[in-house]
């Protein structure tokens, strides 16, 4: 049973697709929802967290948010997921390299390699192959 869903977000289209998917999932399968972003120079993490929180609230879903620091985003996400006691991690898939060749971003790839938790990778619906 997935009772605690952890969603890694940033301001990319794939991450927003992951957030939207997670919200729909919680509407169908009630669970706690937690959005996490990485503090990065030159980016206002609060804006993305407010945005995904408003998406959840507009759908009637309660969500918590968190900002993480770390030299390696996947490490910070893994630690945050473990500390929050997540049952599932949801992330967006990066853009495709060329038609028909899906590309999983380096942070997603590292997280998949090193986590013991289930990970759901959501493709960007705008970048789906034709």
C-alpha cells in the first residue's frame, strides 16, 4: 500500500507532469503527498513549491512541501525520501534525445540505481513520441 507519496519537482515540464500525475493518483488512492525540490543557485524554489501546492489544493488534495540542499540532487532526494518515510517516489522523465530513444535524466538514473524504494517515472505528455 502506498500511503506516503514523495514527488521530486522543479520547474521543468516533466516534473510538473509528475506532480499532476501524483495528484491524480492521490485522488484515486488516498495517501499523504509530499513535494520536494532542490535549492539551486539562480532558481526560486519557493515559486515551484507554491505552484504545485496550489495544483494540489485546487484538486482538493492536501500536500506538504520541502526544500533540500546538497551537492548532488539525487543524494538529497534519497535522504529526504528516507527521512519522510516515503513508500513511493515519483519523478518526471527528462526530454528525449532523439525520436524513439527515451532519455532518463542523470538524477533520475542515479536515484533509480541507489534507492530501495519503488520509483515511478512519469513521461512528459508534451514530448511523447508520435
